[in-house]
């Protein structure tokens, strides 16, 4: 029986008191947090760790005030001591394996989508014209600075595009300002923060989804924006970096990261070719729901958990 507990020792003990000692502890890695490992060792059961980012590195780059001197030691301890580490991407799995000194006990567990949010695929009929969609609040690592450049270039080529940012925040404001500086500000629509269900509905208005990541030496992300765009049946144009080619396969357009001409060429090709647009959208939806659903992720966790429990019992 799974039990969700908060970060404190007391909540772990309380859960154990109510439902019995755990057979296995599964924790999502949080900066500086090692209580799950301590609880697993106290109960004498395996410890599994979900890692979505190398948090010491990431926080040190973007939120340095949140990093404490002992956090690096805690991260290394967790990566080494976990019986199984689920990393969100292959580059991140290799990073964890390097710290562990072995590939054993490391698995890739990519982000998943909820197919129930996308019961009806995108129409792709261009009833609203050319609608480029970007899903999520733009962050420094998303490459959203490329969007105003892309928008202006498509206008220069004679297209009549809109850019729908499904999200908000400072990053969205910066995209809008960049578009204004290029004379295309009126073409940018910012939804602001919306609930997940509303974001999914807005996504299906798109003609093409764009994920224009810039070059990055350690691209450890598993972009949920790409997976959910695929699940919505929206053709994606993404940078070929990290795990994105593995996620997209042949169901989307991949371009070199940081290449504005290639990005514009790929987006324009999808916009002008209805047959290609529908082919990519349908294939992307099928691939996302089959390979990257919550259910498929849960099955991977279950298989790994059963394996480590059998090993512990032998």
C-alpha cells in the first residue's frame, strides 16, 4: 500500500505507525534532503530515489542563495547509497552513474503525460491561422529568446503567425518585449498562469509547438512541454539536444540548437504542408500516449521496485 509522507521524520514515523513499516521507500530528490534514506535504513528496507535534476548544480546556477555547503555531500550520499536511482534523462543517468561509480542501480524514468487531459487531438486546420505554441512559463534554459526572432522571420517570409505562450511570469514578459522591439508584439498572446486542464485545451489550438532550446553542454532535462505537445497531437519543432531526439523520434522536426534559420525553416515547412502536419501530429500523439504516459512510467517503477525487493529478500 503506497503512502505519501511529507519531508519530516515525524510524518514518516506516523505513516509507519498507521499502516506498518514500509517495504520500500521511494523519494523524489529535494535539495539537502536525506530523511528518506535515513528512514529506509532505520526500517531496513530498500531506498529508491527519483532525480529530476542535479540540484546542487542547477540551484547553484539559478538560485545560489538556496544552496548550503553540505548540500553537495548530501547529494553524493544519496546518489551513492540509493538502491535504485531513477533519472529523468539519459544524460542525467550517466551523471548519477559517474558519481556512483557504476551503471548498476540506475535507470531512466522520463517524464510522463496524463492522456486524460487530451481526449481530443488538435484539429490542425489553421482555422485560427498559424498559431505557434510554447507551453510553460519561460525559464532561462528554455531558449524562449528565440521566439521573437522566429516570429519576426516568419512575418518577413510572408506568413501571418501568432505566438501563444501558455504560461506567464517574467520570461513571458521578456518574450513580449523582444517581439515588440521587432515590430511583432501584437502577434504575441500570453495566457498567464492557468490550470493544467486549461493549458491542455489551449495547447490543442496550436498549429505547431516550438521548443527552441539553445546549446547546452549538460542538457539533463526531459521537457514535459514536448511530451504534452505530442500527446495533444500538435506537431513539434524542437532542438536536437539531450534526450529530445529519443523522445520525439521521427514524429517531429528536429533542428540544431541555437540555429534560428533552421528553426524558421522547420516551422515554416510544418505550417505550409497540411499533410505533413497531420502525419506528424497523429504519430506524435500515438507515441506520447504509448511510451510516455503516467501508466507506462508507473510500470517501470513497479518493475524496478519488484526487482530490488526480490534482491533484498534473497
